C-alpha cells in the first residue's frame, strides 16, 4: 500500500474523533474529508500522491490567507461605515497579522490535529499557518458562503476584540516614526550586528531622539531587535498611539 492509498484509506476510530473535534470548531459537517486531512499535513511527512506531487497544507494555507483577507475586509467595511481607507487597512493588518493568527490558532488548539510523528520543530507560526489552511479547506469543501460564515462567527466574533483592536499597536517602530514626524522630533534607529555568544541576540538596536540615545535592545533578527527597542521607547516616553485615522 503506497502513501497515498494509506492517506485515502477508510477512516479509523482515530479519524472519527478527528472529525468530531473538527466539527466542534467549524460547526460544519465535513464532506470532502481528504481536504481537511491535507490541511493538517506538514510537508515534513513527505507524503506524495501517485504522480509524485507533495501532499501538505501549504496550498490550502495560501487559499485560506486570501479568503481571510476578503472576509475581514468585508467585515470592517460594514463595521466602520465612516472609517477612511487607511484606517480600515490598519485594522485589517492587525487582524490578519502573523502574531494575531498564531494566537487564535493556538487558542483553538489546531496543533493537536497535526500529524506529529516526525520530531520537527514547527516554530510558533505553525498555529497561524494551520488556521489559514483550515479556512482554505472549509472554502474548498463548503464554498464561499459557508466559509465566510465560519470566519465571521468562529474567528472574528469569538477571537477578535474590536475595542482592543482600535487601540492595539501593530508596529511600534511605525508608531515611533509617525510620532517623530508629527512632533517634528528626529527619531533615529541604529541597528548593528551583535557578535556576542548568545544565539538569541544577533542584532542590537539603539534609538536616538535628537541625537540622544533613549533606549537599546537586542534581538534574533534585525526586525525583532528594532521592534523591541521601539516598544521600549514607546512605553518609556509614554507615547499614545493615534490609530483611529
């Protein structure tokens, strides 16, 4: 029996429990069961069909990402009828940010649907990736209307706090730069490679306000180092973000 035949074989008791638990999350009956199995198949399993094509969640993740963006855009358009385009774009970016999707996927506990026979370090983004793959699978199985309803009711309504959304910060670096422009202050980021022994800190970022250093932070990447420093500066200077547009 080849891998694909194994993948498509009759569902065992474990498979029955898989779809019982999945239905509690989606509230939808699964018709195309194989697409949901694919949504929780990591490429590390090296599963292939009879033509040698890889079977994993990455294509469904791509589809789910697009579907999520459409539904969120529609939701925000209706929720904030007088908001400007720039504000709606900011709100959408916060909802579909990798950090937010990871939090939702982790809260829903999607990682437990994943076949973890291999001891791969999937990384924290696996939670958001699986959430997008699940959305993609629902779209393939049940179509746009059912998928849109799933995203609205089971993701946005249950896991997105609109009040908190309006006051949350997507990018502290962006807020610091915007604040500098509005107040005519010279905010400068200086990031250098960190050659220390700790692999968790590859970059060091200093933030200067009118040539005076106000904070310093280290991070595993340039982006994370700058964001950590910007967050420290944001709180140290008690800067209130203006994200209502």
